[in-house]
C-alpha cells in the first residue's frame, strides 16, 4: 500500500488558522461507514447521534508549554527545543532545531539561566535527551518560559492558549492537543451525560508521532513512535459493560482510538493498563475496540488519515474529504469535525 494513496487536494485557505469563537459551532460531517451516506450538521448536533447507554471516550491529556527558545552556552547560538517525553525525573526526550549544533555535554540556557538543559544523549532525526537543571517547580518554570507547541501549519498567534486545550484536560504531559476534543464545551458534555450517555477518560500523552511526517513510500514500512497511555479500572468496567449491554463505544479522537485498541488487542477486553504504545492502525487493520469515532480532518498522507481509513474505508474517507473541500470545511487542528458511525 503506497503513501501516495492517501493524498488529496486541499486549498491552503481551508487550513484553519484559529479556533472559532464558540467551540461547538464548528461544522460536523456525519459519515455512515456502511452506506457511505454523508450529512452536514454542526458539532452541537452530536448529541442527536449518541444514544442512551453509549459510552464516549475522551483523552484527558493536558498540553504543556513545550516549545522553548534558548541559547547554547559558550556560543550563544539560538536553539529551539520541543519537549516530547518525560523519560524519568528531570530527563526529557526533545526535538531540537538546529540539532547539528547540539552534542553531548552542551548546555542550553533559557530565561537567563532560570532553566538549563544539558544534553546527555544524541539520537537520529533531531532527537536529543536532556537533563533539566533548575531550582523550584519545573512546570511552574515551564509555564513562565515555554509556549504552546502549535502545529507549523498554523501561522497566526493564538490569542488564548487555553483554546489549544480541551475543557477536560487534566493529566499534564502532552506535546500536542487531542484536537477532536476541542469541540466540546462543558455545557455540551453536561447535556450528553443528562441523556444517559457515559463519559469516560483515558490518557495518551501525544509525542513525536504527531510531528514526524511519513517518510517511507510504503505504508507497511512506517514505524510509529511510542507514547505513554493509561486506562483506569473504572473506565475498563464501564467499557466492558457497554459492550455487554449491546451499546456503542464512541472514541473521541485518534489518540483515544489507539489507546483503546492497544488494550483490547492485548487482553481481548478492556482492563486497567498503562505503558507505551506504538500501535499503527491503517487499512487492513481490524479495529475491534470501538463502534464509532469523532475526529477532525487530517493532513494528507498522514498516519491519522490512514487510521480513519482503516475504520471507514479509504474510498469513503477520500470521498468525504473531497466533499468537505467542496463545502468549505475547515481542516486540521482548529478545523471542523467528522463523526464516523
């Protein structure tokens, strides 16, 4: 299967540069994966497509202000660092630009020395491991010095950094937002609960995979980067009961899907579990953990469009994207949504 099979035409003006004033007023495309039928709604209409007894699965990861601009000690070269993964206490896996300037033993200083990062390991593709040197509370310092790691296709400055967080974000550790969840408001979530729909949370801290393009020609040769996930015993019980009672599990976002599928493939049911996953879902992969997916419109030739193609079928997805372009849907992180049912 070729990467180019997942390409599509997208006018640049349809790449959303900022969020809408109200989260739940984005467009919502309803795609029936069995009939290929498409309906156009707004996101607040999602409640009409969820039934009593269904379970909605949200990723509660919280984005850290992971992008830092500092200077290399001795040379004063300007260095950009993106914190990707906390490997252990004060040890971070990072993406560095320009990486060729940073070697083992080099120190990068931020905020006049308020935070320093000492390189302790060099890896390929711009990855470096650093030991953080500071006094005080690390995440408080990061809030002071860092900025949100907004994707490179967004060129406008984000006026309110909270708009790159879901309203339910609580577990600190992600380098990017689980953007399918950005459409939900607290009011909409309350209305969904009031209808008798379960809302549960998993955690997947989004890392390098979000920023790494697919560089191989054949899909099967792509290697996903691993990311930390966690699924609680309470969530596992509700998910198993949902299936037992004949109701649907609806994942919000590709990250929720990857977490659920990782655990389900491991046990054949849902269980309390945590660890690292590098699961790669693409057409030909049988997805058994979910019955529906709420997602955004993804980049051409990305692992994310491959995942949704595995669930709805590549032809269905590419046709839906073509129709989305024709109807001026907004694409990517701050764009509109799709519900695959």
